[in-house]
C-alpha cells in the first residue's frame, strides 16, 4: 500500500496475477474435489486457495479467488464453465434488441458468496498483507456477453459498436452500474484495493477505444476510487496507454509489450505503476529469470510507486518453484533499487 501511495519502500512489493491457480499442487488438491464454479461460490474454499497461495509464495498481497464472469449471471446471462473449453455463454447478445435482455444490478446480494469469502480471507491474512478485489472492465465483460466466449477478432462485438451505438452505450452503462456496486461491496467487505481487468481491450484501435470504451471505463473508475485505490490493468496494445491514463486509476497495470520506464513516462509521475514481466519468462532457467527480473527493476530504479507483477497471469504448467523464485528475486533485487 505504500507503493500504491508512491511512498518509499524497503523493497519492491510483488503479487502475481492468478497466483492461486492450476500450477500449484495445493490448489489442485482443492480444485479436484469440486467444479470451478463451485470453488468460486464456496466462501470457505475460495478463502483456502487465496490464503494458501499467498502463504506459499510470500507475496506482498493476496488477490481474492473469484472469476470475472459470475456477475453476469444475475444480469440475465446463461453462463457455463465447460471442461477443456472454459466459460461459455449460451445466450449471447447478438440479435437485434438483445441488449434489452441484460438487466443492470440494483443490488449485489445475490453475489454474497464473494463478500463472505472476502471477510473470511481478511480474517485469516496477516494484518499487514492487503487483500485485492477485482472485476472485469466494461469492454471485456461486454465482449464476453456478445461473443459468447473467447474470440480472435471480436467481430460480433465490433459490429454492435459500429452499427448500433445506442445499444452499445446502453450495454456499457448497465455493466458500469453493476460493476461499480460490486467493487464497492468488495471494498466494504474488506478489500484494501481493487483491480479492473481490461483483458481484451487490446483488440481496439486508439480511436475506437477513445470513442466506445474510454467514457465508460472512466466513469467506473471514478465511481470507485474514492472508496479504495483502483489498479487499471489493460493488456495487449501499448498504443492505448495514453488513453488508459485518461481513464484513470491510482495504479496503472502494464503488460510486457512496452518497457516499463517508457510506460511510466507516458502515464506520468502522479501514478504508481504495476508490472511487467512477460509470464513466459518463468519457463527460463533461474539465472536467466533473475536477469529478466533485474532488467524490469532497473528500468524504473529510483522511482517510488512500482508494484512488480507479471504482464498477465501464471500459466497452468509453470513450475511452482520458479514462481516462488520470482517473489524471492524481486524482494532481493528490489531492496537495492
């Protein structure tokens, strides 16, 4: 939290996206007993995998074990997690007038399992370890709703954006309203900061992001940031960084497709910055991995407000020992930064 506030720290803090995940045997021991969605919706189990991963790795924050998409279910989306395929939406918003089927949440009581998990996790974490909440950004959630799952080219999403701006803005507004109360409820339950994941916005040109996404993401972040710091994480397209800055946030999350110091120059010294090791670096031999971590730290040496992270999440077949080494190397090398 000192780094979030751009205060001096004794070493660079680090947490890792997907730090509770399939690469950890301890996670799989829990996951093999239940379905993914059952794990997300059982507070005691979500607490267990969150806290266990933090303790094993020694990271400086825990991130709530949850998923981006269950918020869509009470809004009218038929969501299923299919083994080997991931999330599938059976009623995507593709026909004319489909956006009218989506209902903005006026209450998040139906998602109380998330807030129960937050309270349990907060009670089990050391007092000096922050708990991070999170949600999907409006564009990423909208794309899931429209495409029905993952996409390579986002044809259906962009068709709606380009051809029916009224429906697009209505969809985005419903998502902003719903995610805003969801994130604030996570904060009320005990999260010290929250991250907004725009995992798919990198498919957009700067002009399209500015017209179709920026006003909505900005409204979301402004609605939350007085309650707790917001990490604005956008991946896939460094050309969007100046617009990411306009969208706001306390911390700017950056992937590996740009040098971290160059990204920070774009954002400006008033922001803390999070990132940005390429996750594939974890497959490297340990001496190479250490050098790659050092290069990231060296690029922002002397600046307050750096939170080390990967440029996206840990992959399922990564070595747990190498993931632990990332944390150890950041703490060792960051102490001299």
